[in-house]
């Protein structure tokens, strides 16, 4: 007996120093450690009552919740925090670069949970919870595209994890199930629609949601379908129909009609959009926010990130951000070896209570050139201020200048929906009828633009309707990620790397990726659009009076871009940005009053205006234009691209 006690004491004394985190799990060296068995993890399904009856069948809807959690804490009476991904895509479209779907065993318990979260975090003392949004996969109810049903179907699960909602062992009937194994601390994560729901749930202020990690996520659904009145794509009813389960499609015709009626293609802001605007409720957010955004995302444009970030900042929400040069891509697929440990430390701090200092580290990581990252203590960086540039003439219609001098005159263009921003940028130094290009001289020093600018124009249309586009272009050679390519800046390799533990049905090994690059002579790096008929208000657009001037401020998408010394900055003002917005009902010629039109940019460092090389020509040196797509068909259809 004495020998046994001494042996046990010796084992304890020789073991590496470890500490149990407040939220469960084992922490060593400031990191949660993979001390739990993934193969022996508990896999179960619970249906949580949302309190809503979206499909009108006379009973409240239940949403399917698939859970993977370590078995050891459960046997020992311990509790663990939760990493949650609520998605409409688990059966229709898949998640991640490999479009993984949920798979189940004969008992209906999950076998494959898409992505690496379960493989990596369950052994480290977390539970992963995958929620089918209302109306999708195995859940009741109807999809309402970011509205109360979508958000409540995820919020109810946070409530259940905190003992405030009811859960059951079956979709109908079944026995009551409680989350006695959960600490109540929840972190939500997800890309695109999934991250959007994380934003929406955080904006309810629900207790227990400690952090969210929205990746390329929507902050206001109006801005997914319109930009200041200009339509970006077809209506949301198409998207809901795409992700709904068969049972939802059979029972949700009334909800579909509500979606159609509430979102007219006029571009007017309606109560439908108010119910799907999370920005207005940023003051309710209790969770910290770690956002990731592709600065060349032409699907969920950076306006979503920018306005959400600014609103959170006004209310003192703890924030962190990664800004990449990719399009609609997950950080796991462009900076994997840094993303996973950073995400681990973030969750360890906010869900396990580990004092690892991540909240005191630089707020922003920014991909400055391909695979080269810089950091900023705060973002936008300290010293960022607004620089105002005036639009001036050159004597050649369609070609103008950007500078500090106040000018007079007009520039005009005729809308051509067959062209788009790449056509305009390629011909920035050529007078063409479909655009007006305003350029600086050659820059004497780097010009950093951090945030979202604005372009105020006083414009006169020759017809009763007009759409306006404004794009910022870096004129000069560079090697960039090919964000217009099929991988939106990445290429998928044949090798795999592993993050976490595997089972026969759920591999922790994922296809590797590399940057997909191209050499260019110009880069469009920020853009904005507007319907001139909404010049007074988004509430109601009006027909234009031909020949009458209207003043409108176009919001440019948030960015962080350095126009290097030796390059030039261009602002292009035009009509329909083909493939990115839909054309107006008429094809106008638009005249811009230069004396009443300005560009305002958030500039960090240096003087308020870009310094140019004295006497340098405004045109770039002769070059062979890089091959870029010409006039595209609409590229970003809501079904194929949102996820």
C-alpha cells in the first residue's frame, strides 16, 4: 500500500506542469493541449426548440444540433466550452475548399463534421456544435435569408447551451435533453452565410456568446443585394429556395412570398431589410470579434466588413482583423499555418479564460503583397485622416486629374452595361466614351489608404434613370493574387496537411493550397455603386428629370492598400459596372460637374494629399496591358457564390 502511494506521488511530481483552464480542458505553456481522445469523443444529435413556427404546422420548430465533445470531462463531471458553426449548407452545398457535407451513422449521430474544428479542438477540451439553420437539412422551419428565423434558430442553441431553451432527443417527440456538459461559453465561427449568422446572433446581445469569428460575412443584407439603390443581383427568394430542405420547400410557400414582397427590386429600403441589418444593433454586442475579410471579395464585398467594424468600434467591442488580398476565401486556405494557432489562442482566451495576451497584440494583420503580412497596433492605423482631392479637367473629355486645386468644367460618359471596371482600368489613360478617368501624377512617396472613402458627384442624366460606379485604381506594375481566377487568389494542391486527429469517417487532413498570382499593370482596389434616383434617401427612389443636376455621395468599400511611389492613383467614374451591378432601365449619358465633385480618402501617414513627382507625366510609361477578363457575364450568382 505504501509503495503504491509513493509510486503515485512520484508520478505526479515528475509530470509536466499543467493547469486546468477555468472553462475546462488542460492548458500548458499558455495553450490548450490535445489531451482528450477524438476517437472516443461523444457524438450526438439534439433538436432545440426555437419557439417559432415558421412553417405554420401548428408546433414550434426544432433545429438539428450535431455535437462532438470529449468524453473524458463528461465522465469526470467536468464541463467544456463550445465552438459553434450554424450553417444552411451542411446538406446542399458543403463547407470549406473541399465542399464537405455532414455524414451520419445508422443511429443518426454525426460521423463527418465538415472542416477542422472538431478534429483540432475537441482533443483540446472543446465541444464543436454544428447547427442546421431553420428550414435546412434536418431542421424544421423556413429559411428567411438572414432574418429573425435564421438568427433565432442559432440563438436558441446558445440559449440551450446556457440552460434557457429546451432540447429534445428527436425531431418530434423524444425526451428532454439538457447541456449539463457545457460551461455556457460559446464562440461562433463561420464563413459567408455562417459568419453572417454569427454577426446576427451577436447583435442580439445573447448572454453566453463570448466571441465570434465572422469570415467574409454579411453585416446588412440590403448591402448584399443593393448598393445605395443599385441592384447587385437577383432577389433573396432564389437563395432561400436553393438551400431549403425538401420538407421546407413543401411547407414554406407563404414565407417565400413574404421574402418576395418584402424585397422589391426597386432598391428601396423596406422593413424587410431593417430586420436583416445587424449594424444598427452593434451596441448590443457583448462578444469579442475576430473578423477575416478578403479585400478583393466581390461576393461579400468589403463594405460589409467596414461598416460592421466601424459600428463595433463606436461601442468599444474588442476586435481583431485579418485582411487578405484574396477574394471569398477562408484564412485556412491562404494562411493555414498561422491561422490555426492564432484561432486556438483566440478561443483559449475568450472561451477557456487563458491569459495568453492575444487581446493585447496588434489588432490587424494585413497582406501587403502576396504572402507578405504586416501588422498594425490598431486599425485603421493611428494618424489616419481624411484627404480631399478635387476632380479636374485635362481638355480631353473622359480624362481628368486628381489634386488639391479647385477646378471647374464637366466630364461626361455614356453608360455601357457591356463594360466593367477592368475594361475602364485598362483604358485609364485613353479617352473612351463609357467612363471618365481622373488620375494623379506619378507619386513621389507611398500613399496608404486605410478604410472606406467616398466620392461626391453632382451629375446630370440625359434620361430618367442612371446608375453610377466609382472605382479606385492603382496604376502601376505589381504581382497580385489572381482574385478574378477560379480560386479567387488560391490554387489547390494535391498534397495534404493535418490539423488534429482523424477517425475513419472524418479525416483531419486537408488539401494544401498556394497563392495563385498574376502580373498586372493596374489593380482595382476599391469600388462603390449607386442609383442616382436614390440621391435623397434609400427609403424611396425617384425618376430623374433629364437635364437636372443631382448630388450624391457614393460610398467606397473599405480597404487597406498602398499605392507605391512611382505609381499613380486613378478614380474612374462610370455607369453600369457590368457583371457586378445590374443596369438601369435606361441607358443615359451622364455629365459630371467637376466644381461640385470630390474624392475623400482615409489616408495614413504623410501629407494630406498624395505628393507627386514635379513635372512627371500623368500617363504611365508604355507597356503591354496584362490580360484580364473583358466584359464579363454576371459572375457572382447568389446560390453558387455566397458560401
